[in-house]
C-alpha cells in the first residue's frame, strides 16, 4: 500500500515539473556522456570547480516549485480575466488597432520570425533585412525625410535620442556647451516630457517648456520639439516656428503619427529636421505599454549621427543586390565612451509587424483607414458641439478635446459603459478614435456624453461623402507615399502569406538550428510562455487605463518584481527599462541620484574594465559620468591591482564600477568580492551588467556577491525571444540603498513611456520562472555551464580556447581563438563565421570581446546531439583550414574564402573552383537531410557603407530591372 502511494506522488510531481525537461536539452544518458567527456564525475563537481565557493548561495532561492504548462495557462487565464478590456479612447500615443490575422499568425506568433537574432550575419538574414528596409522606407515616405532607422524603443526615448543627436551635433566642435537649451512645447505627450527630463539633466541640457506660438528662441538653443498633431489632438501649422528656430541655427524635432501623415503635410515638407514617433497603431497591440517600434527619420546631414540600427542596400560577392546592417561597426561597438547613444536591442519584430501592416494595406488602404477614422472623429465632434460641449481644438485628425464641467459624472457613466477617455485636467477631456472605432461606437460615446449632461441624444447621420473640414487645406498632404512596388503587391491574404513565408525562408532562426551566440543566450522561447501575449485581456489594455481595470497585470507585475528581486538577491525592482542598455542607464541614474542625495555631486567617475560591452561606457556617458577604463590581465580577468589603483586615484570622485559577471570572457572571476569591496571602500557603488545572468541564477546572485544594482536582459536569461533584434526588457534590481531612486519614483528618472515598459512580454519571463520554479531554474544554470564545458572539451583539441577559470572550466560560454589561422592560412574569423552557414549554423558572437575570435554560448536548451552537430561542423572547418595551411587547398580559392555558397552558385552551369560543388554545399553528409541555403553570397560591407542607401530603391530602379 505504502509503495503504491509513493509511486503516485512521484507521478504527480512529474506532472508539475514536466516543463523542466522540455526546456533543458540533455537527458540523463547524454548528461553522463558529457560529464565523462569533460572529465568530471558529476554535475555538482563541475559546478564546484567552476563557481567560486565564496559566492555560492548557501540556501535555495525562496521561489516555488515548478508548475506544468497546462496548470500555468489555466492559472494565468484566471489572472488575465481580472484585466478589463474597455473601449479605449485615451490615445496619447497608444491606440487600439487591428493586427491582420495573417500577420498575427505568420509573423508575430511564428518562431520562424520571433526566434531570429539581430541580423549581423546578413547572408542568412535577408528576409528580416528586407522587411526592416520596408519599415525604413515606410517611415521615410510618410515623414518625408530621407534617412530612417530600423526602430527605437518607444516614442519618448526616440524623442530623447533626437534631442541628444542634435545637442551633440551642435556642440561637437567645442570643449564646452555653446548651445545647451532645448525648447519643449507644452502640448507634447506627458510621458515624452518626463523622458526628456531624465535624459537632459545629466548631460547639461536645459529644457525650456512653453507654448511654441510665443517662444522666442535665441543662439543658446540647439533645438526644439513639437507634437503633430499635439497631445490635445490639434493640428498646428509649425512652418513659421520652424523658420524661427532655423534662424538661430537650431533644429526642430517633430513627434508625429504615421496614420495622420497619410492625410497631413509631412514633417519633412514643413521643414522639420527630425521626425519621431511610434508605429504601434500599425497593427501592434497596445499590450499595456508595449512592445512597439518607435521610428526616427532625419535629413541626410545627420546620417552618420542617427542612433540605432540602419539597414542598407549593398551587393554580394556575385554583384547581386544584398541587404545588411549599414555602418555596422559603429553600431556594434556603440563607440564606447565616444558614443552618442546606447541603443543596441531595438524593436525589430514590432517594426516588421508595422511594415507588414503597411505592405498589406498599401498606400490606398492606409489612407482609407485614416479617412474613416477622421470622418468618424469629425462626426463625433460636430454632434458633441451640438450637444453643447465646447471643442478646444478646431483642427484635428483623430483626437478631439472638449471643455467640460462634469468630469465626475462623465467618468462614472463612461466607466459604466466600459469606455475610457483621457482627462488632462478637471475641465478638459480628450477622445481619440482609431481604426477599430465603428459608427456604433460613436453613437455610444455620444450617448455617454449626453447622459452626463442630461441631454437627449440627437439623431446622428454618418455622411460618407462629407467634406473633411477638420484639416486645414494648407496642411493637407499632396505628395504621394509608399509608391514602391512592395507596398502594392501583397494585398490579398494568399499573397501576404506567401510573402511572409518567402522572407522567413531566407532567415536562419532557432527553428533551424542552435544559435550559439555568446553573451546573447539564444535559449528556448517556449510556446506556452508566448501564447498569452496575444490574449486580448493582455494585448488590448492601454498603459494609462485606470488601475481598477488592470488588476491582472498588477498582480503579475508585483509578483515578477518580487521574483526577480529574490533571484538577484536585491530588495526592489523596476520593470520599466525596455532593453539591457536602457537598464544600464536607469541603474546608473539611480547611482547618480543616490550620490546627489548625499550631497556627493562631485562623484562623477565610473570605472569600466576594458572587456566591457560597448553599451556600458555609452550608458555611463549618457548618465553624465566620466569613464575611466581599467585593465584586464592575461587570463582575461579584471586586473585587480589596476582597478585598486584607479579606485584610489579617483577616490574623491568615484561614483562606481560597471562589471559583467561572469565576465565577458566567460569566466567566474575569483576576485569579484574583493573588486566590490575596493569600490565600496572608495565611496563608489557597484553596477553589475546582467547579460550573463544565465550562469548565475540559483547558484549565486549579484546582491549576494556585493553589487548594489544590476540589470537583467529578460530577452536572454528569462526567455523573451530576440525577435530579430528586439523586443527586449532590461529591468533593474537594486538594494535598499538605491530603492528610492528607481525610475519613476517621485516622478523622476523615467526611462520609458509606459510605467512597466513593454509590459505584455513580461508574461514570457513570468511563465519561465513559474514553470521552471526554483529547482528548474537552478538546473537550467547548471546545464548552461555543462553544455558550454562539453563543447569546450570537444573543441579544445583543435582550437585554442581563450580564458578559463582556476580549474580550467568555463562558465556558460567560452571564446575560441581564430587569430592563429590568419598567419598560418590567411583565414580570418569572418571566414569561419560565413563557412558555418554552409553547415546550416549561425555564427557565434564574432570578435566580441576579443577581435579575431568567436564566443560560443550553447545555452541549456540544446541537447547533446545538437551540440555535437555544431562541434562536428567546427572540427570539419578546422580540417578545411588545415588543408589551406598544408597547401592542399588554394589560399584564395577555397571553401572558406568563398563561403557562404548559395544554391544558385552551386547549381550554376559554370563552376570554376578548385574544389567540388558537393564540398561547397554538403561538407558533411548529415547536412543533406535539412540543408539551409544562404540567400546571398558574402555581402560587401565596404560597398554598402560607401554608398549608403537605406530605403527601398526608387520605383525607377525596378522599371530598369524589369526592362
Ligand atoms: C554584456 C552586455 N551588456 C549589455 C548589453 C546590452 O543589452 P541590450 O542589447 O538589451 O541593450 C549586451 C547585449 O548584447 C551585452 O552582451
């Protein structure tokens, strides 16, 4: 009897923890084989050898045991139902929208799209590069400014990036600020004002708030920002203002709305220098704040200063058109302390959705949506006026503001009818319509307003043919947009579905093979983690909805804040930053404000080891700090002597240290506690970069080690997919000292438009933690370390492995040195990266943190079979290099130099190479079964940078090709 009960208990436990073995690749047999290859008796032994005993957690994390996928979804449904989906007329940068189902299913919910990495390896990323080029073209056309980037984090941060770009441009040739004032029109969105304030102060920008109509800028100004249409919905003619600003050699940023621009004279034609905004309403759900893609476009003169990623047109080795990330070196390294922006992860997946929305609807479809929205708005405005409400803005697109004296009653009745409006003050209500609004919705709004003022609703007529007299003639758009063929071809669902598939097929994602990118943690993004993001109870919630409607979100957010605090060993957490680098900035601002609170305003030096990721110094500069770079020793560890020297030398001005742990070299440095102590002894605080948290969870923790603040890349350790370059989330966790200085506390330090950043994707990390539980997460960390050490053990016979810990083990990643092959065979790291594509693999991280190397991070989600396939590929490449070294293969005409080999090259009638086609395409027999063909041959980087083209080519160029 007793035995029977035990058996059942075991089965029940298994039911709850089933996800753990779905997430973690190797099974028990594989684990034992791998341990034997490494030469250790157990996983415990490996971990003991790898993680210094002084930083090991002494007890388990206080986190519940795992629950099953089914249980999780059932529980979450209940929580979701606590959110109330009211009709949202709040606007202010967030609008309800219809995601075309063909895009929802084939892009947003498709791992072939969302598990892609940032398109650094252009040859296997032509699909998303094409889509992002469409995004840039769409933004450039609609704003009438020639250069656009491939997305920023949100509208507010895009505004801050624009401000910083203009500030740096104006003051770059001087050693002091010559023009430090930035005018901010009072009718831009409130959240944008807050973000501008956070970004302005540390770098010495003075914000001047006011009414653009009455302001008189002088030579002390470098720029200004206005909103078009503004936060009250009013369409203002800024031409005179722009001229006034230009006359003092300053520039104008226009925050704007893409849908409105289908009808309005675009910013570029009004004379604006930069246009920014959010593309959210192009089919991307509100999601309680995000993720959405912000856009940024500007004039030619700023093309080398534009923040973020730019996709450009270039050629490949066969002279065919090929796309790539332009000015890639500049972006990749973010130019360290000389950086003007720290944007790395952006919002690629959402930019792709918005671009596809434009492709699907085309210029005419978009215009019709805009006309319908504005016609309904006009009808609503006219009837509300008839009912006695006073309209505050005569010219408008989709947003109208009325003077009211019945706020309380209006709120009560509108809530009873499940609709939300925006009250900017007690006597002003703003209503924003969107593409989901119907005639019945307008009737419902009217009846709410009429009831609130005890009026009988008058008969409403909807006149399809009515003149649009809400937009002044002088601001009606006359220029064409989206004339490129791509915006005209895919309007049927069949065509759209095939277009999406064609692009997807060009790109290598996790659906094809492992993506072993060091520092990027391309782990499983499980379907159960992702499914709820599309549920209406999460996706259709406005970030400014009343808290009585967001109880579900509030529950998850509070719980997640607690869970992440527990995991990091800290006291508090902010879920606001939208990327790792944004977390760095927020964390450093917390340090800065802490010192200020102690009257230590002179503490302005941040120490950063030479091995740090480029975003570290870039964020430090943005937060107003001076960066002092410290050395690493030959083993890749922080040179503690040098660190001590610098800390003591800068003792009086030391603000802190930024450190990545385990290090960017993939090692658990033994001296980390001592390093933290040195910084503390000299008055500084320790910022820990959480990019490598995948090697810490459950084994150690930043707070336990001695750091004061860390960020977490939820798009690495906590399973948010990379989406081809975003979304991401970079929450920060802090100790008690820094808790009062988290973003948004006392309305200071805001870094994102929405309080919880891209709230809807927090669900993914929440699911990850709930379904793995304490034991599963710890196991995941151990397997991340096991998988890396197994690969290292297999590869070390062929390649030099740079940097290991005391016992010869690595953390969750390791660096393979390819530099010797340059001398011996003329083969460079890039050749190896490109040749891996012929084997069906994405290259590991290339030349970071050491030039001429690759950094491999397998993650826990890959099983031994996949790890072996990857090792076999690298070993086979090693043999190919040897053939070049010993003269069997030609130094120039070899499989590495000519890689990757496309289908059309391999099947061409002509073949002039010194090796057979089969060797080019199928270097290992196993590849035949599931061959992935790179879409283009090696892309020419220099050509692309010299001839920067970052929109789809003009229509004429297609005509020529056709001819
Ligand atoms: C070590 C390290 N720090 C910071 C970052 C920046 O994170 P994010 O791209 O989310 O801004 C990265 C990104 O890869 C990284 O590897």
